[in-house]
């Protein structure tokens, strides 16, 4: 029997990574590594097995985690009801006549749909179906068209209400509403910087994004009225949370019910749509819960081994400036975000990273926003970038090199935003403080 707990932890981590490389689901790999590691450390396989009997029901019964399937269901029904197309049309009516206007509308549509969907991949996939044909038909260069969709899709996890923010709050025991409020300004800043990136790009390459037709104010008003459904959904869910009328769970339930009614009212609630929506939500929920349960068992193993405490002490002994450590964490998350799903990248690292962040004196709410943001940037970072591959899978005629080339202006905007949030944490923290949100 191995006596050194740190050696057991190291072997457990390597074993988990090997299982992931063998395409074992991440949640299963983490759970198996955690179970075996605890059994070895305690020299008691029966005691280790009880973790499955305690962690599983505690997470399944968690009211905080209950919002995840409800937000996923809301996003699926919103997509089925065509609310994403309404958002895109509304944004296009106001900015489509400008150079690069369709790309601007795509970013606006991604931000709006992200607010009712909460998933980056779903946002990118939805806007690929809606916006890509429009842009290509109107003479947009494929790199700008694809780059704006892949990059805009990352807003899905940052613009609240966000599933990944809920997950961070649960895993780190932070107040979810405080995370939502803290993400508002960084989310709006992301949209503004993306607009600037498009503006600079089309100024340097005017042929890449020709302007579209200009709508009259009466036409814009008509489109605004026609988009009342998605506006109502966003106002009810977000407004209900921030005003204190609803808890996060209640807002998610009301949002899911409203999105269902819109799907039914628009006569799009066929048996096939209902089945597809429910199975998609159930599949994604099951995957997230499996990852969370596996991560909690793995986290217990890491804590029991003392690796987290030793890791923090080792970093402290290096006497490196805390911002240098933060930069190294950013690089790590960019790499992980380009390889793993957002949820997986977060749950794999938080057992080590979060105690270190607290020890270094960084605000946990601020880091929650930064954490999500950096992983999302990783989702469009070469050589992988999951959003890029989602788009490429749906538009095979656009080469990967073209998509990555189109992402460059947005990637620069992302790095500028990351630098601003790092240098000025108040960009994320002043609004929760101003509203008196418990932190």
C-alpha cells in the first residue's frame, strides 16, 4: 500500500487524465479516480463506496442545481419557438444598415439569445443556422461571418442568467445572484468591444462586410412589437431575479413555462419538437450532473490527500507576484478551454485553483466572472476551440483556417477585455456593491 498521500494524489490525477484520453466521460473518470484514491488513502473500499451513496442524492436534491435543467429547458423551448430569430431581426433592424451591420446584428443576437439560453455551444449553433446564410447571401466574407458567430457564441455563458455561473456558485459556495449581477458589465463590455472589432475590421476591409438596407423608424417599431415575446421573456427572467421578485430557481421555472407557452402559442409544439426538446434537456442535464457528482468525489479525494494545501504552500514559497500566478492560470484556462467543455474545464481545476485564489487575496465573485470569461475565450482559441468546430460541423464548406482567421479581431478584443477586468476589478464588483447584493 502506498503510504505517501501526495503520491497517491499524483497517481490519481494521472489516472484520471488517462481515462479521459481513452474517451471515458469526464464525470465517470473523475468519480473513478476519486473513489479509488479515497479507498487507497483510507485503506477501506467500503468507506470509499459510501461516497456514491452520499454525494449523488445530495446533489440530486440540491435546489441550487435544480435551476440548471430549468434554464436548459427554457433555452430549448426558446429556440424551438423561434425567439432567437426574433432577436436577430430586431438587432438587424437597428444596425444592419451600417458597414458590417449583419455581423453587428449577429453579436447582438448572440448576446440576446445567450440571456435566454445560457449555453455558448447552443448559441453558436443557433446563430449559425440563422445568421450565416444571411451574411453569405449578402456578400459577407466567410471569415467575418464565421468569426462573428463563433466569437459571439461565447457570450452565451457570460451574459446572465448563465448555467456555468450557477455551477461556479454551487461549487465554490458563492451567492449566484451576486455572480449574475457582477457579470452584467463585463458582458456589455464584451458586446461593445466586439462591435469595435467589427468596425475596425470593415474599415480596413470594406468589401468584407457591405452595409444592408436601412429600416425606417416605423419598420423598426413594427419589428420591435413583433419581438415582444423574447423581450418579455428576458425582462421577466432577468428583471425578476435582480428585483428580488423571484429566486433564481423560481425565475428559471417561470422562464421555462413562458418559453413553453410561446412555443405552443406559435403552433410549433409538435410531438417531435416536444420529444426533441425534452430529450436534449435531459441528456445535457444528465451530463452536467454526472460531471458534478464525479467532481465532488474527486474533490473530496484531493482534499483528503492534502494536495490542495501543499499546492498553496508551494506556490507561496516561490514568492512570485500574485498577478504573475494569475497570468499563468489564464494561460492554463485558455488551453483547457480549447480542449474541454466549459463545465469540464471548470470542475477539473476548481479544487486546486479556488483555494489558491482565496489565499492570494482575490475576490471570489470577481474571479468567478474572470474564470468563465477565460474559459470562454479558450472556446475560440486555436488549435481546437469547440465553438469553431461546432460551426465548421454545420458549415462544412467554410475551411477551419478561414474561421480561425475571422476570429482574430474578436480574440484581440477578448484579451483587451480580460486585461481591463484584471486591472480594474471594480468593473465587475461595483454593480453588486451599488445594488447591495449580498456577496
